[in-house]
C-alpha cells in the first residue's frame, strides 16, 4: 500500500515514529540527540520489528520518487531514519538520494531544512561532499542572519563531523598568523565552507545570548574538531560565559561542559600545528607545553581562561560527576592537563568517581583510561596509589584473552599502542608499577616475539610513534631502577624496525603527548645563558645543555637500554666533573593551581624541593626527569624562573642567589 501514500504522508509518518522514539534501534548507540522519552510499549521487540519492516519498505519506495518530495519532506525523511537509528543498505541509498536532491535543489531548502538534513547525513555517516558543499553555501555572510542558532550549529557540527574542512584553515587566527599570511575576505568568500564557518562565527560573536548551551558548545566543538583556530570567537564566548553577569555553566550538561572545555584546550593545542607549519613567522616565542598555555592566554586572556576553567570545575562538581559519562570525564581532565591547569578539588572528585566505577565494573574504553591517567600524571595531580592498582586490575580483566591470559590480540581489542605507552609513562611518573599491568603494557607495545611487523598487523598501525619510543626509554630506565624485580626489557635491537615509516601522517594529539613526555630539551633560552654566566662568575664551571645518551647510561651506569645510540636526557646547566646540574625551570615546567580554596599538597617528596609555590606546582615530566637524573647520581638544583627574574638584573643579588643554591 505504500504506493498510495503521498510524499508528505510518508515523511509525516516517519517524522512521527522518530519524534516519539517508536521502534528505536538502541543497538546503533545513543547520543544527545536520542535522549528523548520513548513511547510506552508492552512489546518493544515486536515494535522494533514492525518499524524495521516499515522503514525498509519506505526506503525502497521513496528512493524511486525522491524528486517528488519537497525539501522539508526530504529533511523529515532523513531526520526520521537517522534519529531512529535505522542503518541498512536501503537506508544508505535513500540518504545518498536525499543528498543528491539537496545538491540539485539547494535553494528550495529553508534554513531549518539545511541544518537538519546535514546533521542527518553526518550522523548517519553519509559523507556526500557535493551535498555538504551545497548546504554550506547557503550559510554565507550575506544571508547568515536569516538562520537561527540551531540551524547554524547543526550545519557546522555536521561539516566537522563529516570531516569537510575550510580551504583556508588559518583564516581567523589573528593571534599566531601574520596578517600578510591570512586570506583576504574575497578569498574567504571563494570557498563555501570557509565562508560558512566565518558567517556562523560572526553571528555567534554578535549574539551569543541567543544560542542555547548545546548550540554554543556545538559551534565551538566544530571549529576545534576540524582544526580551525578562531581566537576572537573563543574569547567572545569565554567572556560571555564568565563575565560578571555571564551565563555560567549552570545549564550545561556533563557532555556540554566536557566538550566546551575540550574545545578551548584544543584551540590552544592547535598552535603546535601552526608553529610546525609556519615556523619563524609565527607570532609566538615559546614551544611545546608552554606554547599551548601561552596561546590560550593570548587568545582569551590569562585571567579569563583560568576563571573559565575554575567556573567549569565548580559547575561540574555541583552538577555531580556521577552524571558524567566516562568520555565526559576523559574529555574534561584532558582539557585541564592540556592547558596545564589543575583544579585539585575537581580532580579529587574525578578520582573518586573513576574508582567507584571501576569497583562497579562500569566499562571504560582504552582511550578513556589512557587519557585519564595521562592527565593525572601530566598535572602531577598526585592520585592515591589505589587508583593505579584498581586500573591495573580492570585492565587485566578487560585485556584477558584465551585461558585468562592477556596476549597481543586480546590487548589490541582494547588499546592502541600509543595509549599503552601513555599508561606506562603515567605509571613511571607516579612511581607505581603493578606487575601484571606492566607485563600487559609491554606485551601490547612490543609483543613477545621481537617481531615489529607482526605487531603492526595485530594493532593495525604503521609502527610506534617517536613519542612512544622515547616514552619507553624513560619507562624502561625508571622501572630498571625503581622496580627491578619485574625484569622488564625492550626487544634486542630496539628501536630499529619498530618506528613509523617515513611519510606517516600523525594524529592531532601526538605533538602534545611527545612534548609532555620528552625530557630532552636542546634549546637554550636567554634566561639559561644569564644564569650560566652568573654561576661561572662565582666559580662554578658549567656547560649548557649537557646531553646524556643511552650508550652513556649503559656504559657508566650499567642499565641495559637498547644498543642504538639515542639522546635521552638533557641538563640545562651542568658541572660534569662534580655531577651537579642546574635546571632552570621556566613556565613550561609548572602547572597552575587554580583552586580558590585549595589546601597545600601533603605529598611533597624529595626533601621538600617540590613543595607547591604559590599557584605553581612542578609538573609530572619534570618530576620524573628529576628522579631519573638523581638515580643516575646527579645532584640536581632547581631554579624557578620567577625567583631569578625577581632579582631585577642586579648582578650582586644574582650571584648571591646562585651561591645560596650551591
């Protein structure tokens, strides 16, 4: 009988089914768009089967006459199928057909139809480039004011989800990119996707109060997800959220809060890609971790970015972290660690929540575990050792293979190798090495047969990233010294053959992870030179950037690192004969404590050397590097940058200060 139904009647029926969730297929997963209340039913299985058969008939019939459907009817059809989670071959063909109609009849689609149709195509993973380009072309600078906030946010969210990036990705980066290297307005308007993002940003900045929490979050997420920096947009939204009469985070969901913080942190992290691409022309003097934080301050303002993350932490605790999904928790703590901001109250609540979920066997993804542990370790958040132990038990249980033993295949179903390396590095920073966990990590990263090609096949990757290789060096040395009974070992000949092949495209997060785990810094700052000269004047002979390589560690200290020479550790200022080193700890060595009512750390070790100083706490990489150098027999002195700078360049004060350190 479907032939007797008019297009409007078909689209209305599908719209009605989806609006009440009748026959929804939850096996396709849930998201914020599917959290509605389902219609009451006494036969959910029967309803699902009935709706499945109905939608299959509709999909086949409608496909042959899509040209007779009006734009709104096409929109309702695509939205209904997508929202009900109906994913079949016929549905895929139907959505492709809807995309083709959008491309041919773009101007028949009203603003609401554009946003929702693109949302449907992106959610159903129907990535028809022509359809997305056609839809984006409607959201231009001339007509953007005719679009409602939801229509705009749906469109850019869909473009980012589908992976259709603006041609001019540096168009809006007024912080880092010189004006001479940014495209003109004419060039922006020549690419429909670039102009779409420009138009949506202009409206979000002009009237942020008109955007709902989720709409604002989706706009920010879209820019960060697709890799487009827009400092002006993020600054405007930040002030809208935390100004004296700002919106705040009271109305945000856990996902909204987590994704918003992730978006702000990702904007700053993208600075590493800009620096790598543009080199010396970038308007930034720092690199690595410091560049990320400095960029966020230049983009938003240091006070504003700290206030934003404080208010978000308070909002999250007030909302209740039990309402956060594992991914929400992972995104949120990752955002704090990426910017080097530690709200100890929030992190303690997050720690308690993770422990509670582990004990209740609430499933975590491998990426979530790795991000959470990496964040705690990077920020030196000083988690209770029980957290590492409980995660160890959990990882052992989910990675268990045949006969209850974890092997390469069973581990690969849960983790990527980069994630395993991050977990191993986190254990080394915290100084806790559960035996079963470390065995699983090494099995997952390098296997048991010394066969790098086999590991590539099992994990479906192109080899270990350079950051993973360096991480393993540090973990191996730390474990050799601090957990020698485990007898962990890297394969003979490592890392030859284990690394990625040349030309491999790296993931967006790799640069930051490498910067966070690396303890080899071969750049010399002006402050380092000044301090070195001062020590020379008081009779302390020294060299700048003394490097310890793996051969030296093997020959002089007896630790069995791989044979291939590898620069491994560096010391800012070193007296090699006396084995006394001075680490000039710049801003990149610290995290910023942003709790207003925080208590001083009660876990200070190493003779009180790393006690919290004001709002500064030494970060995880610095702490681990100090331990490793100390284990190698070095007496390391730490010179916080602000103490030396406070001397105002008065030479006698500087010499007296350096003498006091010695």
